[in-house]
C-alpha cells in the first residue's frame, strides 16, 4: 500500500505534466508546475504535525512500565527522515536521466522549498534524531501552505471547491503516508531490539 501510494502520486504527476501544456499558456504553465510541486511536498510532509502530536500524546500518557510505548516519540524524527528519503528518490526519478544543472533549473520551480524538503534527510543523523521537536518545526512550513490554501478557499469570494477537495485528499494521503512510514520505523526498531536481545542469549 505504501509503494502503491507513491506510484499513484508519481503517475498523477506525470499525467498532469503531459496535459498541462495543452490547457494553459506559458505563464500559467510555470505557475501550474510550481503549484504541482508544492502539492507534491504537501503530500509527503503536511500530515506529519498531526501524527507527531498523536504519537506524543500516546507516548506521554504511558507509564514507565511500558518502555516500548514510552520510546515511540523518539522514533518520530527517523520516520520523518524516511519520508525525506522517499521524496528525494521521487525527485531523482523525475529528473532521470538528465541530472545536469540546466535541467534541474528548468524543471524545479520552487528550489528553496524543495531544498527545505530535502533537508529532512538530515534527521537520520543521531544528533538531530534526538530532537523530535526540530522535525515538527521543519514540517510546519508545509502544513502552513495547506492551511493557507484552505483559508483562501474557505473565505475567498472566488473559492474553488475542486481545489478545496483536492487539498483535503492530499492531506488525507499525507496522513496515511506518514502513518505507514512511522509503522515501518517502529517495526524496524522492534526487529533491532529483538535481535539484540536474541544475541545476548
């Protein structure tokens, strides 16, 4: 299901890129691709803050009798780093086979935002991984864009229900993606603890 969602996101991305030149002018084409790339980043990262607070609540309300549940929050940055790694893989796939600077400059419409998204990979570093709140602060940038879109669509006189519906689908997908990424990290952590215990026997 995890890889199915990524494949679906990639297929939608390619399909929209093929249709865009037929529907909009050159100026609007650039804006369209910028909007599309922002949606792509929102699909990966905007669901993380809610997952963060849910996990923090669950782990914070457990007594020390259950060390596994107490340590759930410490795994959050690594789940976030996994999302960043998958996002990087998708970007490399989109640029394939031309990784030249000219091609990157041509196809990347929001370079600073993309670089910010790719910085999530740094949470694999143990020193950063020990500070879950940093991963939350990093993800709030993408959550802000989602809230901004929703605000304008709800209170603007020219609101588009299709955009609002699309944003909610993106956010729902992001929540699912973040949950699966966190589940994978929890499973990997469980296997690591199990094998360490097994080797001591």
